[in-house]
C-alpha cells in the first residue's frame, strides 16, 4: 500500500478573516479525510519582498523563500485557494510563485514543482467567485510544470457563504470543496503506485 500523500495547502491571501483562508481549510479537511498528510501554511509566516532579479542577485534568496522551496520539494501535491484581484490572482500569491520558481543563484529553477499535482479554488465577494483569477492561476501553475485537477470551485458572494463554524452554508458547495481535497489525495496515491 502506498504511503500517505503529502500536500501543501495555502491561501493566496494574508488578510485577517480571509474567505480563502476558510476555503483552504475545508479543502485540506477533504484531503485529510482521504488519507493525505496536509501541511497548512499561512503566507503571512513567509514574508517576501517583491521579486527583483537585482535584489536576488545581490542578496540571494530570502530565508522565507528558501524555507518554502524546501517545504514544497517534500510534497507531492498542492491545494491553493486564491482571491481574485482585478480579474486575476492576488499579488502576494503571484510574488510567492515568482520567488519559489527561482534558484538559489538566480534564474528559473522549477525543481520544487516537478511532478506536482494541484487542486485550486477561489472565494470572492463578487458573483463569479474568483473564476477569472482561477484561469490565470491554472495557466501559471501549468507553466511551472504542475498538473492541475480539472475540477475547481469558485465561491461567489463569499461574505455570506460561510457559516459561523467556518464551513460553507451551502451543503453542495461544501461537498464540492471537500471533494477537491479528496480527489487530489486519491490521484496522488494512484500516481505513487
């Protein structure tokens, strides 16, 4: 029997009471229920300057980026919940991916992304729930060499979508987000055999 798949989960938001922080917890719950070992992190714990090749060349890789790259390298999968800013993903998420895709000495270095599979989702106060941003996130992750699950979920009207317990009030939406986590876990287990 294959060992439990390892999944790194995070939201592309650093905001207190972020809808996407709530959403990623639900997906992580689905992955854990399917037998995955999930490491849930908060990007606030990995503060990074805006990516600048001159800064990188002069000062090297910031320690938070080095820590995240090492953590990512030990996982088989990713769960990402992204807010939508102006029809795309958040700046903090894009900046994180930019740093993680760089080598210690500069230039592209995609080793930590090799062989990874990701599940993506979004929550937004708008009616589309972050759907436009998910298209951009999918494109970026694919460009990094990550296989992205075809199933995704965008939760609209997010300010009223969650109950006081942090779960989605709509049972069907809750089940769909849990299923992203469980599908990722199941696929990673199949790929490992």
